[in-house]
C-alpha cells in the first residue's frame, strides 16, 4: 500500500502571450510523463530507498494559437467538409463598419487559421485560441489534500474545476452556474462561458478548462460547442459589454494596483495573465481550504532554444 | 509525444479494424456463455490499484478484463467506452481503452501481459452496460476485453490484489 503524503503547495506554470497549441500540449505531456514514471517507480516490486521526491502538483495555464480540439470519442469522425469549414480563414472585422476585411495589406488584418488536434480528453469538439485562458492541472487525484484527505474522486475533480471557475468569475462580479450539462454557464444557463474536458491516466489528471475571456466568439459558430444543439457561447468581455461595463468602476476602486499595472485600461486588465493567477488562487483554496501565498509557487515559462525555461516568482 | 501516439493507436485504428473484430472466431456460442453462478471453475478474480479486474479461466489460458464495481460507481454514468483493436499485444499497465463519463476520460489499463483477442462490442452501442454490471463477464455484462495469457501474464497476477485486499484498498480511498 502506498503511503499518501500530503502535498503542501502547488506549482503554477504560466506561459504568457500566445503559445503554439502543440507546444503547450508537449509541456503538459512532459509533466504527466514525470508523474507516471514516478508512479511506476514507487509501485515496482523493488522501489528504491529512499524514494525520490514525488512530482509537484502543477497547474499549467496558457493562451494558445487557434485550434479546434476533438475529444476522445470523436477521433476520426470529422468529415472532409467539416474539416475544410474548421480550417477556413477567420477574417478580421473592420473597426468602423464591422464587416469582414478579406483583402488588406495591413498585417493587423491578416486572417487567422485554426488547426485541428485530437486529444485524449473527455467531452466533444471545442475551440481554444487567443483571448481564452486554458488551464491544465496535472495532479495525482490519489493524493491527500487538506480538503480531500482521501484523494479526489473523478466526479469531485470535475466539480472542483467548475467551482474554481465560478469563484474566478465571482472576482469579476460575474455569476457562473452549473447546469445539467458540464462546464460553466453564464447566469441564464443558456450560454457557456467555460468548457471542460479531462483525461485521467492512473489517476494523473490532464487537460481541464477553457475559459473565454475575450475570445472571438465567431470561432464557435463553426461547431456545435460540446455537442449541445441550441446552446450558445459567451465570454467575460461579452458579459461586461452587455452589462454596460459596470464591472470597470468596481475593479478600479477595489484594485487600484491592478488598474495601474494594466495601464488604467479595463480591457487590458481583463486578460489571461491576471485571470490565470486568480484561477490558480481559487484552485488552491479548493484544495487547501485557504489561500496563502506560500501555497502556490508561480513560475513563468518562456521558450528559449526550443526548450521551456522557467522563472520563479511568488504568487500574489 | 511518443506515448500520446501510442495511446492514440487503439482509437485511430479502431474503425478500420472493427470488421476483423466481427470475425466468428470468438463469437460467443451457447456453450461458452457462462453465467455468474457457474463461474466457480474460474480462477480467483484479481484487482489493480487502478481499479481494473481480471479473471482467468480454469486452464489459465484466457481471461476477462473489466473495471471494478467501485470504479464504475465512482465514475457515474458512462457515456462512451473506447475499446482496443484486436489482436493487440499488451504489457501489464498498458492502456487498452478508456471509459468516459461527466467529461472525463479515464484510461483502462491491462492488469497483466497478454494478447487482447476480443472486446465487448455491446459497450459501443450501450456504454451504460458498464454501470449495470462492470464485473459481469456474461454476454450481457459490462466486461471490457478478453485476453489470451502466457506464462508472463500468469506471473503478473502475483502483483495484483485479491478481492479482500482490494476491498481494504478501496475503503482507504
């Protein structure tokens, strides 16, 4: 029987800017592999003594290049016409007329193209891309956390991802709700704001949440998001627009430090970098009951010489 | 990324090879169907820490693999089961498929080394069967795969838990 050692803190690896999706996948795979190798080692007939240190529970956050990902049960089910639709260019919109700009030499109007990737997660086709925060916690669910002394069941884990996302939205005075369909939905339950899909291999988690912050929602028009016909998709910024930016004043007065940090611009402040920090703080609360700076070790990742380099910071 | 490619393999080739799975070689004949009550001749069921079970036939040449009652209950309603292509040689711990519920896909691993020679096709059409009888290896049950076992496979059984040890293991979780 393996002794369960309580984990004292989690590591947050954030990749700032926009990361090629396949690169973020490779980083996640690397984290998972380290865990699986450790598990294989300690459960081998003759485990080494003393045992090497267990890998640290890690949350990887990033914003990827545009990509449609398919869930496990849909592999090879896309038809050629669906594929060509998903791969079609998405044109920039003219700021004055709102019409698509199909021909322009201005690099800021270059059309965007999405890739299609198969993943091992549960759930169905979804979109990830600029303006969205993707959160991949890689943790061993069979580990004792203060709030989960006997480990985390699959259903509790999905619930935790949802409640963490709801708490993050609450920080922006937005109400996220659960419905009979997984994911997190805006208040009415008609439009999804965060998609969810998880893979578990020997109780090691991968994949997780895609939270729309300022995602171009036109990407979702090409798919029936998560297989739910008749339901829509929204983003935090879209909700803010609908409520007449009532969150801006609150943000400015409550967090003058963050307001200044983001150039006194609300649209800049509502960014994946900030929401990622908030999400991981809420996740730490979900696991430890409280959030303290020493519960999360933040590392900012950047790619140099084709390798992931990490710079350490303290969270908060 | 090699491990991604490897674990994708069962799914990727699943559709191509599905016709071969319909080969008559393993079609359950009335003589092969064993009801639960008549399974006394089988070897004792063994369990993994990842909640798979395996039960060998009396001659120790074949066995059935599935997920445990405990796992099926913990997962909740199963909406999709990914099955391996056959035949498929596996080592103990290799992924042979996945079971999906509430937006999470959990790998199913082979408890022992051997060759997967048949899968429970019923699970493709009715994945919920796995909730009703995850440890049932009859034709209407929720077993996942049938495996041909060699000596290594039989030896692998020594590393697994018997029913009593597994019960104790899950009580601690």
